[in-house]
């Protein structure tokens, strides 16, 4: 039987059809309707119906989307405003007359990379996306580590360490989640711009920062060192809690060589003496990992 992965983002929805061996058969993207919930649900139903028409089957469905999902199934997503506070899984399942699996998109990414990506062959895999936000998921032996409330993996909301804040005289920022000084505000893409502005006074894009890094500009290098301290400390905390064999990086920040190549020593700086950091790898499937992980959830639900 075919399985459908649907990866919902704040701007695009990707739908992918796979066979039972997770070979990709077809994929396409459309704009995400974010303002009207009924249009949002109708759009997802139409995508599934198009997939059914292509396969001639009623395929299994796995969906990943940004935000949290409460134990009762309520979705909380700032990226898709019309869906926040709604029971997407129940409403779509009712509309399609079949069960669906709904999970946070970063957890789908982690599952994809653990099963058939850069984490394949490792027992304990943490998948970390660093893009416009920072979140991830933990897998053991190819299975997503499920928790009672479903928010495990939100490493972006670990607080900024006081010693790093004091060392660099960083401002204490309010996070979009409502908490203060979450590391996401400093390590996600917009955070890079804030760090550079802190040291230089100029607000530039992360892409411009990378260009200035390659030119060996002093302020860009200072922002990099601060960034590595924050991310290294954060991942050292993950290592102490979970001890993953490998951390697989995804998202735009994972493409910056200067970060990836210097991350292991930055982590070890905040570990116990004599202990090594987990291996650091870039995602194998890149932007397609989320939709593959969603399909894996659907496949496991078959």
C-alpha cells in the first residue's frame, strides 16, 4: 500500500507519495493557506484525494507541521495561525474517513535521518533543525522517543547560560514562546543577525554574516565565537541528558561550514573533562527529511 507524507510549513505544503519500501513515487508543493481554517482543512483533504487518484488506493497518511501538539490533539502553531488551537488530526481524519498521524515537523526530520539518513546505523540519534527556529527530536533504535506531553526535543527553549550572557554582555531577549532568554533567540537564523548587531551595531542577514565571516571580518568572527559558545553549551546539555551517539543537523544554519566544523570542540568545552562530544553530521535528505519522516509515521500506522 502507498503511504503519503505531508510536510506543512509556514509558506509551503509538500506532499510526497511513497511505496511501502519508502521509495519516492511523486511529490509536489503548494502554498500554505494560513488564515482560514476551513480552507486549510479542505486543502489538505484535496491533497490526499489527489494522491489517492494517482495511486488508485486509499493510502496511509503521516503529517508533520511546526508547533506543538497537546496530549488531547490540539495543535499550537505560530507559523500557521488559522490552525493554532484547532484539532487538525481529528478534523482531517473525520473529513477523509480514515486515521492519520500528526507530529511536529522537527520530530519527523529526526525520524527520517535516524532510519535512512545520516543517523542510520546509530542507536541514539538526536535530529536538530536550526533555521528560522531551533527544535529537534530524539530517536532510539530507529524509533521516535515518545513522551507523555510530546514536547521533548525543544532544545531551543533551554535558557541562555548566565556565564555566557555575562561574558558577552548579551541582552536578555523575550522568546516568541513567552519565556525569557531561550537560546533559540540567539542561535536560530534571526538570532545570528541579532548577535552580529550586538557586536557591530549593524543589522544584516545571516547570509551577509557568512560572507563577512569568509572575509575574516572581526565582528563576524566575534559573533561566530559567541554563537559557538551558546550552541556548544546547549548541545553539551543535550549530551548530558540524552547522550546521543550522533547529532544530525538540518536547516539553513547547518550549511555554514564555520559552525559545523567547529561545533564538536565547542560542545566539549562544556562537557566533563575527558569526555567526547557526540558526532556531528549534516542531514542526508536535507529539505526532504520532514516529508519522509511524516511518511514513516504513516507507514508505521499501517
